[in-house]
C-alpha cells in the first residue's frame, strides 16, 4: 500500500488503520482463527487481492502499476 496516501490518490486518507479495524469487527473470525502464521497469511492475502483490484495503476506508474493499491 505504498502510495495509498499520495497526493495523486483520490482515496487519500480514506483507508486508515482504525477504519480497517472497524470493518474487521463486522467479521469476528477474519484473521482470528488458525495458527499465527495462517492468520498473517489470510490478512496478507486479503490486502494483496483487494489492493490489486483497486490499484488504478498505469503501465508507466512510478514503482510499477500495482504499487498504487487503494488509491482509486
């Protein structure tokens, strides 16, 4: 989520840690079951998938087209 708060991002400031915790509270089993390693993998997979789907990146974007997750 390298550029999520970049000045070029339309969603700058929208995705905060507190907002993530609030949303996760609606799903009490998200990231809370299984071993510590499995919980970390599930959260990482979720963030990876959702940031990829929300990237809005372009072919010549600084740091690559997929580094702009959660911007647009």
